[in-house]
C-alpha cells in the first residue's frame, strides 16, 4: 500500500479533498402499485421485484 513519505499540510489536504464532489444520482420514473415514483437507476429492479418498497 502506498504511504506518503511526509506529512501533508492541512491546506493541501483540504484543497485536494475539495476537488471531489458528490453528484446526485439520476432518478428514473417507474410505476409501482399504480403510482409513478422516481428512484435511482441501480435500484429500479429492486423496486419492480418488490424487494424495496416506496415510502408513503
């Protein structure tokens, strides 16, 4: 495993971490029990099979 040889300054650490931005998942409209809901794409199959239930 790679290990840094020297301690990184706090400013450099914060600047490096600030480059990583989380993006919102793309929501896909699907119909479950006659209702149209928007769910993240990776979870579509779980909602269709009934493994996950939409919140009321």
